[in-house]
C-alpha cells in the first residue's frame, strides 16, 4: 500500500481564488520593492501548484532568483520547496530531488528547523515514488527526530503515518512479526496525535490502514471496526475519497467472509456515491465491483448492466481527455486576457495620474499666469504629448486583446471541427467493422471448411461436386460483399465524389439485364424492361447503377423459377421507376427492417446466399444522390421497389 502522502508546505496552502491571484499579479507589476515582489511571486506559486504546476514552476523560479539576488535566504528556500513539490507532482523526479537538496543546504545554513522537517519529509516522498524505500525511510526518520525535538505534532502525525504505511507494506509482503509491530506502533501513534489535533480528514486514512493491518493479521472483527469508524468519520467530514475507500474495502472484506449481502450493500453505497461525484474513473471502479458481486449473487442481468456502465465510463475517460484540450485552450485564453486587462488597468491609472497632474498644474498656473505663461505653453505641449502616447498605447493594447480573442475563437472552431471529424470517423469505423465482422466471417469460414474437406481426398465424386457448388456459392457471396463494401467505403471516405451526368435509364436497365442473363436463364426467369428510350435522369451513374443492380439481384434471389420481373416508369410520378417481381414477398416487419444495418442475410428460393448489406448500402447511395427508395410487398405474392429522384 502506498502511504498517504501529504505534501507539507508552510504556511499551509488555501484554495486558489481569482481575487488573490489578481491582487498578487498587480503587486508584482507595480512594486519596485524586490522583497515584496519576491514574496508575491512565491505566494503566486503556492496558489498554482495544486492545479497548474507549469505556472507554479515559472513563478517559483522567478521568486527564488529574486530572493537569492537580495540575500533573502529563507524566502529562497521556501520558493525552492514549492518548485520541488511542483516537479514531484509532474513526476519529474530528478528536478524535484535537485531542487529540494538546494533548499536543504540553505535551511541547514540558517538553522531553520521547521523548514528542515519540511524538506526531509519531501525528500522521503521523492525516494518513495522512485521505489528507493530504504532512502525514503531514512529521510522520514530524520524528519521525525526533528519534529520530536521541537514537538511539532502536525508533522509527527504525518511522519508516523508514512512510516506505518511502509512497514505495513513490508509486513503484507514478508509477514515478519517485527514489521507488523512497527506498522502497528507508528499507525497508532499517528492516530493518537490526529485525534488530539481533531484532524479528522487525515485520521480517515490512518484508520483505513489500521483496519487493513488487523484484518489481514486475523483480527477480522477489529479490522472491520476500524474500517467502520473510518467510514463514519469520512461521512461526517463529507470526505468523498475517504468514503469511497472505506466502502470498497468493507465490501471486499465481507465478500471474502462469504457475507455477500453485506458486501453488496457496501458496494451499492460506493456506486451511488461515485455517481454523485460524476467522475468517470470512480464510476468505472464502482460499477466493475457491482458487476462482479452481482455475478457472484447470480443476478446476471444486473451484472451485465453494471458491466455496460463500466465500459461506458471507461470510454468517457478517453473522451474527457479530448475535452481537456478544449479546457486548456480556454484557460490559456483567460490567462492572456486577464494579463492584457491588467496592462490596460495600469495604463488607465497612468492616464488618470497625468490628468490629475494637469489639473493641479493648471490651478497653480492660474495664480502666477502672468509670470509663467511661456512655461505653461511648453508644459502643456509636453503633457498633451504624453496623453497622446498613452492613448496610442491603450489603443494598441485594445487591438491586441481583440486579436487574441479572435485567435482563440478560431482555435476553438478548429477544435470543434476536428472533434466532429473524429466523431464521423469513429462512426464510419464502427459501421464498417460491424458489417465485416457480421457478414464476411461466415462465407470465408464456410469456404475454408469446404476447401479442407475437398483437400482431404476422402470424398466421392458426388460429394466433391456438392462441395464445389458450396465453394462457388460462398466465393460469390464473399466477392459480392467485398465489392459492395469497397464501393461504399470509398464514398464514405470522400474519395468518390458525386458526379452527376445525364443517364439513360433504358440503357442502364439493359446493361444490368445482360449482366444477370446467366442467372435469369438458370432460374428460368423473365425480365422485362418497359422503360422508354427517352427516359433520362441527371444523377451519378455509378451510384444509381449500384442501386439498380442490387435491387435486381434481390428480385432474382427471391423470385421462384418461372417467375417474372419488370422495370417500368411510375405513371403517378414523373421522375420515378418501379421494379416489381412476383416472388415470395415479405411481411410488414421484414419490410420495416429492410434498410436497417442489423438486417441479416436470407437464402433465396434456390438457396442463394447473400451478404445482408446490399439494400442498406443502396439506402446510403440513394441519400447521397438525393433519391428515395420505398418498398411495398405482399407476403407470398410480390414485391415492388420504387426509386424516386428529386
């Protein structure tokens, strides 16, 4: 178990407020006092380090350099400490270590005991993250001795907790009695001090570790007692993280003790709390636990539902990462905007001061106007020049603000456009892979099986003829699917633009009639082209040809031997054609799902196989050229397809 690290900064950090940052930035911009400027830069670094480490590092470096230049050693050490903590949060361990060692040297030279406690504790945290555990414990013990020397109880409670965590991890790994005793001693000392200081938020973590220590040692009831106490304190303090940890651990322990109802109850509380946090990460963890426990309780429908929630939350984490890019752009814009506003405020103050100076001078000149007339003219010109310069600078700043605003707005629009393209690409990928996984696997699997049987050499001539027939059918189905998919995918990826020309429907139908001549002959079907020679449509010929070819193939497939297929102009609509057959027809449910991408393939009247996606792709192509496809059918009698052009 990793210890509950609390990065200790003196004085303790308070939540960042915009008014604080604005005030400090104003002081830095206006003051000529290096000591005040260095102190303000340090405080800015403290305000930023928890959520924007890069900005904290920038202010911390400026503060430490200015403090060093003016011999402010304590302020220099404090600034270096902020830098080290910021580097630690960013996981830049070498920079963090180097910076804290610089702070350590300064604090040793000025004998700053409280600062030494802080630095050695943070050095221990760095070594712990680097998995150099012996060095980490050495630093914690040095820090603890200093804290005990001056009886700094707050620091002692944190150090006891970290040392207890270290020996708890060792005991869980090696089961040495000495490690157990040290873990218990340190954690109980930490608990005692935190109770004395009424530090309930930090106490929750110590109780959780004591609960784990006792439970794993066999004192299960005592372990659960500590965990229950931790949960109560976390609920009292509205400590969401502590509540989630307590509930999850209690659920696991009751599950291990075969108390499945209690385990489910704690897990359900954790899941409800995770939903309140609206954290996709916490919801994912809680939903996963509920899925496992529901499965153990044989509530498989609930288990499946929770697993779906877990997967959805995991996907949302990925989407949140993209949203974070947008947020960073907005933060950047707000920061630059605020900086420009500060500059504008300074210029406004300069303008106001100049105006006040002018007023006072005019008042004085009115008394001695006769004596200072020449001087007044000269000074008036100088003041007006300053006012003009300040006005021009103010206009330049306003122009820069507008330019920055438009630039950020363009970046936001570009980001929106990119997100839409990503979403479209994801939808295309999902649709394409869904079709391939559903339809292409079956004909190729059947084809491989038939080829294996053929190559075995143990089949009779009749059986080989049957297998060859199957191979021909499967290969035709796979080839048809690949042809349709490639044509459709090319249009979806924008590589095949709509190219409209005048198309003779009579010739187009005749071409397809010749294409299907062999199939028509095999099934003894009669296809009649009733489209007159003058019937022409302005559209994309290839896409329309794809639509007609697939519909005619469908009619041949579902029309029994001796049947009839006709293609004719719609008498009720000028730009529409009808393709009719006297095949097996469809019921209303089949018609309503005909263009659904989940529609599966159905064998024809002679056992013909299909891909199940032809009509769905026809619908996509029809939409792309502004046409509509409608279907009417009577089960057992006929089917009619109507293609209407805009």
